[in-house]
C-alpha cells in the first residue's frame, strides 16, 4: 500500500534532507498496512469468503472495525493511564532535556526535523535513522526507559469533541452542499434521523432543485424532535398509526418531490454491539437505488419483487389492513411484515395529494431521469443557428432516449414537437428554442381484481 501524500503532511520548519524525509514516511508504513486490512478487506476476499463475513469480522474471525484494527496495531499503542505527552522527534527546543529535541507536552506528536537533527553530511544519525525499530532517540535514557529501542508511549491530548450537531447545523449543510444543481448531481435526498424542521428543509430543497426526490420518516421524541435514546429499547411507542396521521399534518408539505414512509425498524448494529431503532427512509432510498440499477427508475420500488427491506429485527408497529388503507390515503407508504414473506414496502406514493400521474414515485422519478438526460442534449443547442437543421438535430438526439425508455417499459407512448409551429418568428426573435415533449408514462398496478365464476356441470369454455 502506498503512503498517500496528502493526509500526512510533515511539519518541516527547516530544510529537510531527502533521505530524512523518506525515513519519516517509512515510520507510518506499518500503521497503513494495518489500516489496509480494514479499508481493502472486501477486495481481497473471494465470493465464498465474503459470504462468511458476519458481525463485522472477516473470514478468520478478526474484527474489521477500525478502532479494533488500530488497537491491534504494532505501531500505535493507546493507554488511558498515560497523562503526559512527549514528542518523538524534533530539535526546535523541548521542555524535557532528556529527550532528543522534544517539542513539549501539549502540541501533539512532533516529527519535525531541523538542521540540528542532521549530522555534518546532512543525514540523520544512525541511532535514530531506523524509525521502524527506534521511534525516538534519547540522551542518557531517562528513568523508566530501557534504552533507545524501548517502546515509547504517548497520549494524544488537547483535542475536543466539539458541540453536538444541531438540526440548524444540518439545514445549513444541506443548503451549502446540495443547492447548486450544476455542481452537485443527486437523485435522492435522505433526511435520516431528522426533526420536523429538517424534514421540511430537505423537502423544500428537492422542490427547489426539481431533479431529485426527498425521502423522509416521522421523527420521534417529544414534539417530533430527534433523539439519541433509541438503543437497546424493546419498544418504540413514538411511532403509531395515530402519530403518523398527526405528523402528516405537522409536516405541511404537498409535493411530488418527496416520499414518506410509515414506520421505524429495530436493527442490529454489529459495529457497536447494540440494537437500535432507526428511521426507514434510508432503507426506502436503498430500494429506490436498487430498483433503478436492476430495473429502471420508472419501476415501482414497492411490493414482493422489489420492496424487501433487510436487517429488520422488528418494526415499531405492524399496521392492520384498515390502518394501511388509512395511511396510504394520506400519501404515507406502509412498511409492514408479511408472515413468511419478510418486511416489505407496500406503497409507492409521493406526498402530492392531488390525484395525477405524479402522485406515484416511479412517474416522478421517470420524469426526473428524462428531464436530466434531455437537458444535456438541449445544452448543445445553445448558440447554434435557430433553423430547421438545428431543430431536427435536437429531435434526432432526443428520440433514441425516449425509445429506449419505451422499450424498457417506462413509457407507453411519446411525441416530440420541435418545428415552426412552436418556434415561431416571435420565439426566434427572442432568442428562444422550444421543444414540446409529450410522454405517456406506464402506470403501476395499485389494485388487483380477480373475478371467479362458477359454471354448471357439462358447460365448456371457448376462446373469445
């Protein structure tokens, strides 16, 4: 594994000899080899071996969680009992004269090398050149140390955990990082464990962008605020049929650019050894992504074929048929456990209350995909001559895209109008280019009706 140049920038305050620089970098190689086990373990496993990875361990039972990989490292040792700090290299004036060039006890691990560390030829002395075996150099071996090859224990201090991230912080981050549609291409916004204000903000962002869909869940806690007390609790009384109905009113959003599920799940957290309640919007986003990859964005993510939700110990509540019908009429997509079938998403509505094609997830996502794709073609029309040649060229680029989606069962029919009828002289004089694209989307089955008829003995069936 190569040592990446950016994460490890050495604080060289003076001119550094090339050989010394290389030796310092080599001190990190052992640590990086340990980290490689964690970050690249999947690429080194066969399919059979990867099937053995359970509870965040590899096929031989070693933990893959980073803190345990570090704890087992031969190059970093952490001891909570150590309260002092000493640097391992440097000659810029330390507080402890028994250490070779110690920087002090509070500023962090110092591996600075100055001219004072080098010999007359500009090289590190042999006693301290092998960082793999001698992480520091000592004058006189201070008490409690067995010599130049002794392990050197330090404690990192002076850092801070910072303040807890608030809903307001998250709203600012969403705005700062996801508002620009030209810079950030995204198709699904996942609200996660959010309070009502954050849910509304993520939905409003999707409405403003008009190229993605927001996925939210009902918040939990007093006043629908997010909470961290969701670990190892056998029940979650905050999510019920009644609270979902109330929250739909509290949310106060009516749009086809958002989707709301109707449950939370209890799942194992193998990295931390706990079981925790989590909102299902992340799972719903996963179903959307998997459906788009395996079938197409215009297929419904719900049902027995594509709606299976994984890693579920149990749900906050399992709605009855009457409750499912009531929630679905509000635009809340049910998630419940079918005996023998697992936990399924059983609804594909957006939060648009007005009946139309856009009250279905797959239709909204179909148009999102097509609008993005066709907008790319439209960009090449800019600053071209507004004549019949340019218009026909645009149609020839757009039609294959629509035909492909039609062949993949996303569209029943389509029509493109881009000629003199909508590019009149007045339109051309204003510097505009107009193309009208009519699309008839394929609808998903929402209800199944089976008619059974009992015939008399001796009757027979004919075709037609």
